[in-house]
């Protein structure tokens, strides 16, 4: 067999390596959906967007170099990718818009809410955060009039240009309190280059989780710990906290999964992808002190991305699932505990929000 990806490889890989381990329903706890008109500066038919990769301003193009951002990724695209990655299984997803300053958060929130109303297997979070905050009354109205299960915390920066923020500053006191009182999900992409292991970040996550025990805090990308070296220095900040969960989106290292699953209640681990990024074919690996994405040709150039056809590759979605399965095995979980990561853990969390 050559080092090229044959036709239908993803299906073969799924049937052989994943399907025997997976439950019949999959819940993906971290996905983004949006339409072209949500970007500031987008002008229909005038911005040269025919290749679906170019955006209006140079600044946004710079942002794209860091992540595989296409001009749109609609609910229907997400549903189609989930069906392609998990043929024959019932798929569900937690959805939210683009949490960046380059998108109109009102539009992208309204679209996520409308999509969740349209499709019963989608569950929306509202992009919420200090720079966008209006009045307490407006927040309550927004949260009660739409089917939101909580917040996706707004990221007030582009790409990897992290400002020296801590979690305390990313939501207003009113937003924290509202989540606490209503038992809402708060999905957080922790800031700074040091990730959850940065002592100020780790302490602030811990402090807020303790101050607002009703808040259900989900740390995206396992606290952005894609590498074993990162989670090893980070988990202690939250390992004893009952109201903290992990979404394993873009985590493809079984050692990261095993480290968490051995030390934390495994029911706190949620399968997640970060689609559309994880819909790429390839794998995130560690080289020296940073992650690197190996991907097949056809995707735009991006920081820490190596593009090559000299390998057989499936969806990154599959690599995340495989890392969760192997990590669970290394941690000594039962098959039932492992399968719960893919659906039951996340669904129980969602149901705990809605009465
Ligand atoms: Zn994301």
C-alpha cells in the first residue's frame, strides 16, 4: 500500500478502527456554524469570495492563517460532515457562531439559535462576553427568548494574539451570576500562550468555578492542552472541582486523554471536534514544543500546518475519537464509561440545563 490516501479511505478507517468501539449516538460538544454575511466588511458578490477561502479584509485574511476559516459553514454543512464522519450513527451537536471581533456577534448568535430551533439535534450556546455586554435585562431577554443552553465565551482577539486576560475579566459579574443562578453551560477557550497551565489563568478558572458553583464550566480543547506536557502542568487547578468539564475538541494525543481520565471523574469528559477545523483530513501531532497539523492538500496555508499527500489520512474528527478511545483504554475505563464520553456525558449536561 502506498502512502497516498485511496478513495473511500475514511469509511474503511471508520468501520475498522472506530465503529466497533462507539455508541450508536454521537454528541459533538463544540462546533461553529456561520454564514458569509456575519463577517464585517462582507459585501455579497463584491469581495471575490468565489473560492470560499478569501475574506474581505487583509486583517481577516491574517486571522485565517491561524485557523482554517472558510467564508461560511452552515448548519447543513456541519450535519453533512457529521454524517460523513459517522456513517449510520445518529449525530447531535452543540453549535455556536464565530466568537471573534471580525464577526457581528448578534448575527452569528441569531443564526445559531435559529439553527437549533430548526434542527432538533442541534443545541445552541450564545457568544457572550464583557466587550459585548449590554444590560442585565437584555441578557435575560436574550437567554430566555432563544433556546440557548449557556454561553460560548467571546474571544476579544485574533488568532494567537492573546491579550494578558484572565477568566474573571472575560464575562461581566452579571453574566457570571446569571449562569450561576440558572445552571448554565459556560464554554471557555482559556486565554494566553501558557494555556490552563499559566498560573494566573489556572487560578482564575479555579476562582470563578468556586465563586459560581452553579455555573457548568466546560474547558474547550481540554484547557487548550493538546500536548501531554501541557495538561500535566494544568490539571491540578481544576481536578477536584465538580462543576468543571472538558471538551476534547482538537485533542488527538491519547496521553492527554488518559492523564485526565485517570485523575478526574470520566463523566466530565465530552467528545467534541471544533468543526469545521476537525473536518480536515489529517492529524494534529506534537513536534518539539508545539502542535503541528499534518493535512492533505486542498486546505489553505496556515500557521503550524504542514500540507502533504504523502500519507493516508482521515478526518481529524476520527483522530479525536481514536485518541479518546485509546486514552480511555490506557486509563482503565470500562467500555460503558468510554462510550459515555461520546454521548451520555454531554447529553446529561445539556439536560441538566433544560427543565
Ligand atoms: Zn472552537
